[in-house]
């Protein structure tokens, strides 16, 4: 059973993702912020991490960078629902920036359950293929 770490400061988002993934047979650990997420990551290993980009107490992309540094082999899916108030000003591409800091994939909130499950399965398949390649290499 794949183990998923979900780090999101919004209790409704976290609980919704947790229920969805548990119904699909995943073992889910829910953390309500960066600090509790890092504590969970130090306590056990995960197959995939879902990390919200913008959370209190961890500015901007600090959480993505730190989670990737602590578990570089674990696929990290960055999530963001951040939008600028003014559509006239050019907005930075936060999801692209997250990829540059180590995220494997990105999801823009709100996303559909199908998009979430597809992204997680792609990460798991990629991780499985890499592990297989390492075993077959001389």
C-alpha cells in the first residue's frame, strides 16, 4: 500500500485529499503545516509527498526546497491555489518555480480527483521504473 504524505494548512483541503486517497487504498499521513510535515517525514518514509506551496511559518517555496532536500528520491507534488488579485499584472509562474526547486509534478488548485490520482500514479510508476532500472544496472 503506497504511503502518501499530504501537507496542507487548509483543514478542508487536507481532509478531502485524505478521504479520497484512503478510498483508493493509499496509506495517508496528513500534516497541517510544514513543521508537522517535516516531523512526519523524519518519522517514516513515504512513496509520494503532496505539499502546498503557500503555508504559514514557511515562506513561499521554502517548504518545497526543504522537503526535497530531506527526501530527494521521493516524488514531490507541489500544490497551489494562489492567484493574483489583478489580472493586469504579470504573475510569476509559481508551479514552474516549484519544479525548479525539486518538485516532480505540480497541481493548480482546485484540481479534480482524477487529476490528483493520475498525478500520484504517474509519480509512483516513475519511481517504480527508476528502482527497477537501478536493480538491473550492473
